[in-house]
């Protein structure tokens, strides 16, 4: 039986860091939809370096969906685009 995807997050304002933990099973589209929903709850998420911890999740994120998440962040940030932030992905792979 599939485990539903859950995303939780923690913001470390001292280090300008957004940490997202994924748990459960996901599709590429479902993961990115959930990530964008999470970003919509955070004030100016594009200003943070991000860590995505995927070790407790099962699925594959495809490049077109990753680009959709990046496009959403860029559009939400507006013009001119903010300086690029760093992204670290932690997985069991």
C-alpha cells in the first residue's frame, strides 16, 4: 500500500536556509505540485538556500517537473530575478 507524500519544512533564518523533508511515495508531478504548494506558504522562498531531504521518500522526479518548480520560483520572485540560491538534494541513491 502506497504511503502518501508528506512534506515538512524548517526555516533557519540565521543561516538563510530552508530545509524540506519528504516522506512517503510520490510521482514526479505530485512531488513538484506539493513543493510549489509548500513554497506558496513561505514568504519569499526564493531568498533561501534549500536542502531537500528525500531519504524517507520513494519516487523519481523528472527534469521537466524540476524545471516547472524552478520556473514557478522565478515567476514568483519577479523581475529582475533575485541572485541564484543554492540547492542540496539528499537521497539514498
